C-alpha cells in the first residue's frame, strides 16, 4: 500500500505498528502485551512442545519463530513433522527454526529411561516399564528434556486431560516449595490451574479450574498466593475474592467455613494481598453491593482474581463465562506450583492460546533464571 501510494502516512516504528494491529486481531493481545514484550526482549529460550506433530502446535511454532518469542523444540517423528509443515504451507525448517526430539530413534533415549527409572524405581516403575513409558509418553519425554536442562520450558496437553500429563510432570519435575508458605507445611505444596478470561467489560482470573477437586483451606491459601503473583506478571494488581454460596458468615456449611479460614490464613501469610471473602460472585464484581453488605470490606473496587471453593465451581464458572460472555477467548490454563516452567493446555486450545502460553513459559523461565 505504501509503495502504490495508497498509504501516505509513514510508519515510524513498524514493530509497534504490528503490535497495534494484533490488538485488533487477537482479543487476548492487550492482556498478553507485557508478557510477550518481556519474552521478546530476553535471551531466546528453548520451549518444548510434547505434541509436536499436531497442526495447532506447528502453526503456533511458526508464529513463535516469526515473532522471536522462543525457539521451538518439537517432539515427534521428523519426517511427519516436515511433511505436515509442507502440507499446511508453513515456512519452518528443522535446524534453522526448530529442533526435534525423534520419538522413534533418539540418541538420548537410553539416558532418559535410565534417569526416569532411578527417579521412580521405588514408586513401582520397573526397568521394562521405564523403557516403554519413555517411548510412548510424550509429556514424559518433554519433562525429561526440561529436567536435563535441554529446554527451558514445556507446553503439553493439546489432547488428553490435565491429570494424565500432570502425573509425569510430578514424577520428573515436582512441586515448587514456596518460601511464604513454609509455615503451612507440605500441605501447601500443591499444583493448581488458573485461567484468564477477557470479557467485554473486564478481565478476570479464575482458580483452580483443573486440578484440585476439594482443596483444603491451606491449599487454597497457597493457590491464591501463587495466582496473585502470576496476575502481577500481567502488569495487573491482584484483587482477590474468595467465592462461596455464603456472604460474610451467612452460612455455616463446610465450604463457607473453609473460605473464611482461607481469609484468615491469607491475612497472616500474605498481608500484601488485597483480598476478602467469603462472598457471592456478583458481590465480588460489584463494589456497591459489597459496600452495602460489608461497609468495612478489605477489598476495594472490582475483584479480578476469583478463588473458587472447589473444582466443580471453578470449572463450571470458567467454561460458562468463556462461551457465554468471553467469545471463547481465554489465556491458560496456567499451571501454578510446578518447580519448572510447565503448562498443561486443554484439547480446546487454539493456536493463539498456544502462542500465549509459550510467552508465559518464557516469562517463567526468565524468573527461574533470575
């Protein structure tokens, strides 16, 4: 357009112009901007994709390479990956743009299964099983790549369910001890998943959407703190609401009592966090309603971090909001509590969501390095 004379206004900063256009094309662009910008500025990280033959993963890898977010490492059969790259009209070239872990014949196979066996031999994993699992479990291969330092982050989960992948991640990578939660003991070392929803008038983060069926008060305290720290990475001040069927002591049912206990633990272990509860969902998002019910609430304005009492509440709320109000636009699931940069997606993950989660994995890797 510029060459033909149709576009007559010069573009001073082409990179800034591209980012401006992407905000219109991708609804998650504004939310992800600080994370993606940080990923591009840092030294290029190596991010591994367990399902490297999957079309969405290959398309995401092309964007990741083009935008200089990370260097992809794809797990799969090299010939099939190359064939599909050509079929989908992509420009990726092995060695130049991405690396491959060959699931049929890789020089690292012996090292991987032996390391895995040593880690799990007292957990029922025999030599034979270690060899078989290291051939067929793509997430296990990716976890071992990360454990041995050959990549800086791992993305998996475009098929299967969270617990299927988390089993191998837990065996090889494990949970991250959190210094703020040491007083709560081992009970506070927990995995959780957080999802971000970009809604018409607000953006909200919801936990725990995929891992813990009925977390304890100590676990919810840990989950809330980890989620709040992750929200800060998006350049957003976390305002947490502990949700329940009860408003500020109206009910004495176990779930309501649990959320009240979570508030007490958070006030003790995370005094920096703006939080209140237990409360209804509408009260969390409507400051006027909250002021009428609780004039001395410790939460100001609209909550942006919604902490659910159990998996049913979190998963149902997330999926309903995503479809009914969010236009199927979401960021996540963001895995919290892992000792290394790993994120387990869902089968509904889009190409853009995979790209976004790659940027978050890069950000995680940068934090871990520092």
